[in-house]
């Protein structure tokens, strides 16, 4: 898939939580085609301590409004600078990067999309695509508390939503892999993105149930194009570059215990 370097205009900045912002970017020409699970490398201007681009998952592409959505966790100097952007500012982006999720080949299949923290970001785009193809997405989202859950209203418009929080402030108490839905229903496919320990637990569950499962890895990335090798992950094929060979991998490829 062809990659582009574009100066995109900030259409809006929505502060969806105390530490998360939703950037909606646009341009006059139609945005390039993307696939759920791919990401963007953004240049961070006006941050003297940020020298490299920052990888951000594509949250959604709104074709009607010609907007690219990026859900950003403002936790470091670079991402905090992104959170200070205003409507009308320009953000230089390289995209679409990486390989995305494999969509179910047959319509009507039951899919479970499991996300934790800001890892829910690519699952919204994926869920929308699955629904558009006639599938039945179900979302299982986990966070530390209610204030850390993101975009619940959007997910609710796409499919069923189940929630866990560690402090029991909303949904079931505990981790996503402890939610009762996993024992009550069977799913044809599982997709996951979030903290690595969470995804490893999801992978163990999927293997026990013999359910095909893909995970979107969040390894530290620098270049985003496979040159620097700082994001490598051990797989059955050897060390693979998450930014180039992933970020989405079948769990059958990963050497997770």
C-alpha cells in the first residue's frame, strides 16, 4: 500500500478524558485509503525534547467528512505537545503504515474485539468495518476505572459493549479476561490491542478455545518503516519488525508463553 507524507489540517480537538485527546485531521483532497490496524507517524513540532516522530494508531477514517481520527494519550512531552494543538493547526503525517487486521472472510461471524486503555483506538475502526461487511462485532473493553474508559458511546453505536474496571466503578470488576461473557458465549474470531500482559492473557484464552486471534502490538517504535529495528518482536520466523511486519500478528506467530 502506497505511503504518503501529508500536512493535514486539524479540524477539531476533543478532550475525551483528562489525559486523552481525539484529533480529527483533514485536507482538501480525499484522504488515502487505509486498513483497520494501520498507524500514522506524526511529526511533533514545538517540543524541544521530541526528536522522532510518534506512532499513533488510526482510530477511524470518516469518509463522509474526509477526516482521519487519532486518539492520543498525552503522557510524554511529544504527545502532550499534540494535545495542545488547536483547530486550524497543521500536523505532518506519514501513513498508512504497517499491516492491519485480517477481516473475517464470511459475513455473519461473531467477532470479539478486546481492548485495554488507549489500545481500544484501532478497534473502533475495525468494528465499523466488520459491521459494514455484515459481521457482528462485540466489544470487551477494560480500564482501571470509569474515567479511563474511552469512546464508549461510539462503540455502543457499532455493536454490543461489555466493560471491566479494576476498581468496579463500572461494569464487572477485574480484568477483561475475567469477564463472564467469555464463559457464556462462543466467538468465531478475536482481535485485541492494549497492554502486552492483557494481550498475552487474551491469547491464552483464544488458544484454549481454539479461536483464531490477532493482536496489535504496541512495541516502542522510532522510524515506523522498519529501518531502526528498535521494535522487533520474537516470532516463529525469527525477529520481526512490528512497524513493518505488524503491528498486527496472528497469535500463532508470536512466541508468547
